């Protein structure tokens, strides 16, 4: 699965020039709360010349009331002109070795143009 989510941080109540680190912490904390046993590694990267964080993660997710699955994913979090973006690829652990490299290549192909 690939997910692309833009966030107008001003509409979220954030001050002007909201720092990338604060935005990334908010996104990571929300993901961490949703998944049991969440583990991650973080690195600074650039997406289309925009500073971003790359979060590689794994966690146990409830997919039905009595059914859970271990998922792995890559999340790219960035900020441009008070618009945050969350690009994420994830898959079940059994397929992630093949799907994650392809998913991340797809995520890195996105470009962000802010129009107001």
C-alpha cells in the first residue's frame, strides 16, 4: 500500500514556520500509538530537494478484531511552505523484502508544489 497525505499545518493550529522535527514527531507518535511493538530507525533525507525524515518501521497491527499482522514500512516526512507531507509504503512482513524497495522508489518520485 502506498499512502500520500498532505497537511496544511496552519489549519492544524501550528505556528508559521513550523519545524520539520516537530511535524515528524507528531506523525511518528501517531503511528507508534496505533501499532504494538513499534520499532523504527530514522535518517535525514531530501525528497525533491525538500528536507525530510525517512522512517523505516515495523509493528504489529490489528487488521480485524481477532487478527493481527506484522507490517513493515517506510515513511517519508517533509515540510515545504507550511505544508507537511507524509509519504508511506507498507506491506505485510512476508512480502516486504520485495515490495518495500519498489514502494520507496515510488515515494521518492513525488514532487511537491504548493499553490495558495
